[in-house]
C-alpha cells in the first residue's frame, strides 16, 4: 500500500501516463487542468486523507503503474485510478493492479460492488470489459473551468 512518501512517484508517473493516455482525447488545456486537479501533490495528499488507497507496481526500483480505490459507502467502492506506464502496457501489470485493488475491497468489505469511470473514448474500455466490468450507465460530468468528463460508469461485483 502506497504511503505519503510515495506520492511524488505517483505524481511523476501520472505526468507521463495520463498525458500519454489522453493526448488524442482531451485538449492540452483540459489535460493541464485535470493533472492539477487530480495529481498535484496537494490533491494527492487530500486523496489519502479522504480514504483513497494507492498501490504501485514496481520492477525493482522502477515504478510501472498505480491503482487507487476508495470506499464510497457500505457495499460500494470506486476504482478511482488505474494507469500503467506506456513501456509496461500489455505486460499483465494492469491486470495485477486490478486484482490487487479488488483483493483490497474483498479484504475490507467481504462482498461489494466496485465502480469506475472511464472516458468513453479511452482504449482502456476494452481492458475493463476483459476483466469483467460492465457498463452500467454513462454521463457528462462537469469538473470545473467549463470542462467535462464524458464517461461510462462500469461496475463489477466482488
């Protein structure tokens, strides 16, 4: 489980993988806004205080990806983030991170629903379907500065 001292690693990975993921989906302005909103050190520290649990995949001292899960209420968790560095994609790291997040939910709750938001244009949609998530609804969610997240909400029971 990642701790406060790991936040800089998460921040630095996000600067690479988030930008790589959304370079053809979001405008540079929205990407900069969302990077600050979700991945500034202040935001990451607040997330830990709010109950986000992060796990980092490592190869020795090289970080490969991260996942974050948070309890929303009894019986419902939200997979907040899962990203794998471009050089480590399609190697099974994403599946291992997903399994770790779902293990965390099972250990804490026994049985619960897990939901995630995914941009409707994100190629990761196929990955989520492959690991068992199903689209349960969709929405266009305002996030500030006139920007929206145009997402599917996907779910799985664990």
